[in-house]
C-alpha cells in the first residue's frame, strides 16, 4: 500500500504562485502514474494534471491553460504541481493520486492540501 502526503497549500492573492508536493511512502513512486486533482465545496473532484511513471507524458485540464506544471522526482518519491497565475476559482482542496500499472483509474489518494486564492 502506498501512502501519499501533500503539502505546500496555503492562501495567496490572485496572480500568485504555489508549489504543491506529494511524498509517497510504502511503495516506490516510480511504480505509479501520478495525478493532481482538486475538489471545491459542493463540487466533484476533478482532474488537474497527470504524469506517467517516468514523466514521459503529461496531461493538463483545459482550464489550467498553461499555468500549472506537473513534475516528479522518483528518486525522492515526490511529485509536484507548480501553480502560477492563480485565480480565485482555483480555490479548492488539492489531492495527489496514484495509479498502478494495472489499474484503470486512480485508487490511492493523499489527505489533501487547501489552496485558497483571494481576489
């Protein structure tokens, strides 16, 4: 069982930046594709960005519009989400997730870290 712990959230003004980190333990991070997801109050969890196990392929939600960048350092068992030009509607709890090679969907989740963007 892999455990994931997010950090790096906080409160920023619109236009600011944050970098979220997700540290894996229990299993090597390299065993999983990784993703960042977010959930605002009253809304479903949505995918923000994903990255394959070796970083070869990345996906970004349309609303990111080049503002966010996902990366990973398997040697440190850590995935990152760099968030630039933050907007108030980016406010949400951000979760990292992991998907094993034989899984069709993400099944492992961190506890979440709050991101609040003020106007």
